């Protein structure tokens, strides 16, 4: 079974600085998808970024980018120019391809932004 | 688009009562997922549907839980009878059936359930 591990329960960063959240996963599949979701205090799950395993290029979305290391099964999220609104729980998630599949989530990392 | 809609947003009930959670997926989405979030177990899939048909219900904890999708725009998750350990946030998510975005799930705001 696939597993996702986020080893940092909590992280903090100064506003405008850069922070990196770690995620590792375990799978025997060669093709899959990886996601980062943000959960602010409202509890809404918001998609931040996604990565297809067959793509070597790291995904980017404005201030958010990933460092995808397939051989190491590592998928970290970098947030540049951190803003107060980035404060939230961040979940790394994995899904198999071939049609919509269930998401397997990590335990989450709580990110605090210090003004 | 209005996004995934869930109701109620909050539910407080007493042990033994029946609880029904409702979800309206994004129009045109063919997949619907029910997840549960607890402190102890994190986010876990309960069941998902494709074109209104249940595909994988292996995450449904026990017979007290049931889910239906009578049409493409509505699904329910029912707990009968409810127990305090069912207290959690229940999320509904939907996903389109198009090649480029099939694997992306869009979540509703969740229903926060408290069973006393």
C-alpha cells in the first residue's frame, strides 16, 4: 500500500521569507500523481499544486513550487515570499493514475507565518 | 461554478441518533469522494462513486455507515446509529472525467460532526 510521510509537524517562517515543507512517499508504481493541499482555519481543503510523476519538470504555481525527486521518492513544497495568508495546515497527497483514485494523505504540517 | 456544496456545515447530535450528510458535486464531475478527517487518523477515504455507482467502499468503517448517490448532482452519507467516535470533519470531493484533470479532486467545505 502507498504511504505518505510528512516529518515536520510544525514549521514557522518570517513573513516575506522562503520556507520548504518536506514530504516523502512510498510506492511501487512508476506512474502516479502528487499533490499539495492547503487547509486554513476554515478547514476548506484547497489545492495548491500538483505534479505528474512522468514529468521531470518541477511544477510551479506563482509563489509555490515543488522539488520532485522521483528516485528518492521525495516531494517538497517551497513557498517563496511567505505571506500571512499562507498560514495553514499543508497536506501532501498521492494518487495512482488510470482514472480518479483515492488520495492518500500525509499527516500534515502546520505552517505559521511570523509578521 | 459554485464548487462542491456540503450541508450541514455543522451538526451536533446525541449518540444513537441518525445523521445524514449531504453533498452536491461540481456540475459535470463524474467522480465523487467522501473523506473523514480526525486527529487520530488524519484524512481517510470512506467511499467513492463513478457515474453514481459506488466503486470502492473499503474505507467505510462499519455497517452503521452508508452512502448513496441517486443522481449526478447529489450524494448522502448516513450514520445510523451515531456514536461519539464518529465525531470528525467529513469532506466531499469531486473530480472531472477529463484526461488532463481527472486526478485532481476539488473539496467541499466539510461538515463538522459532533456526537455527544
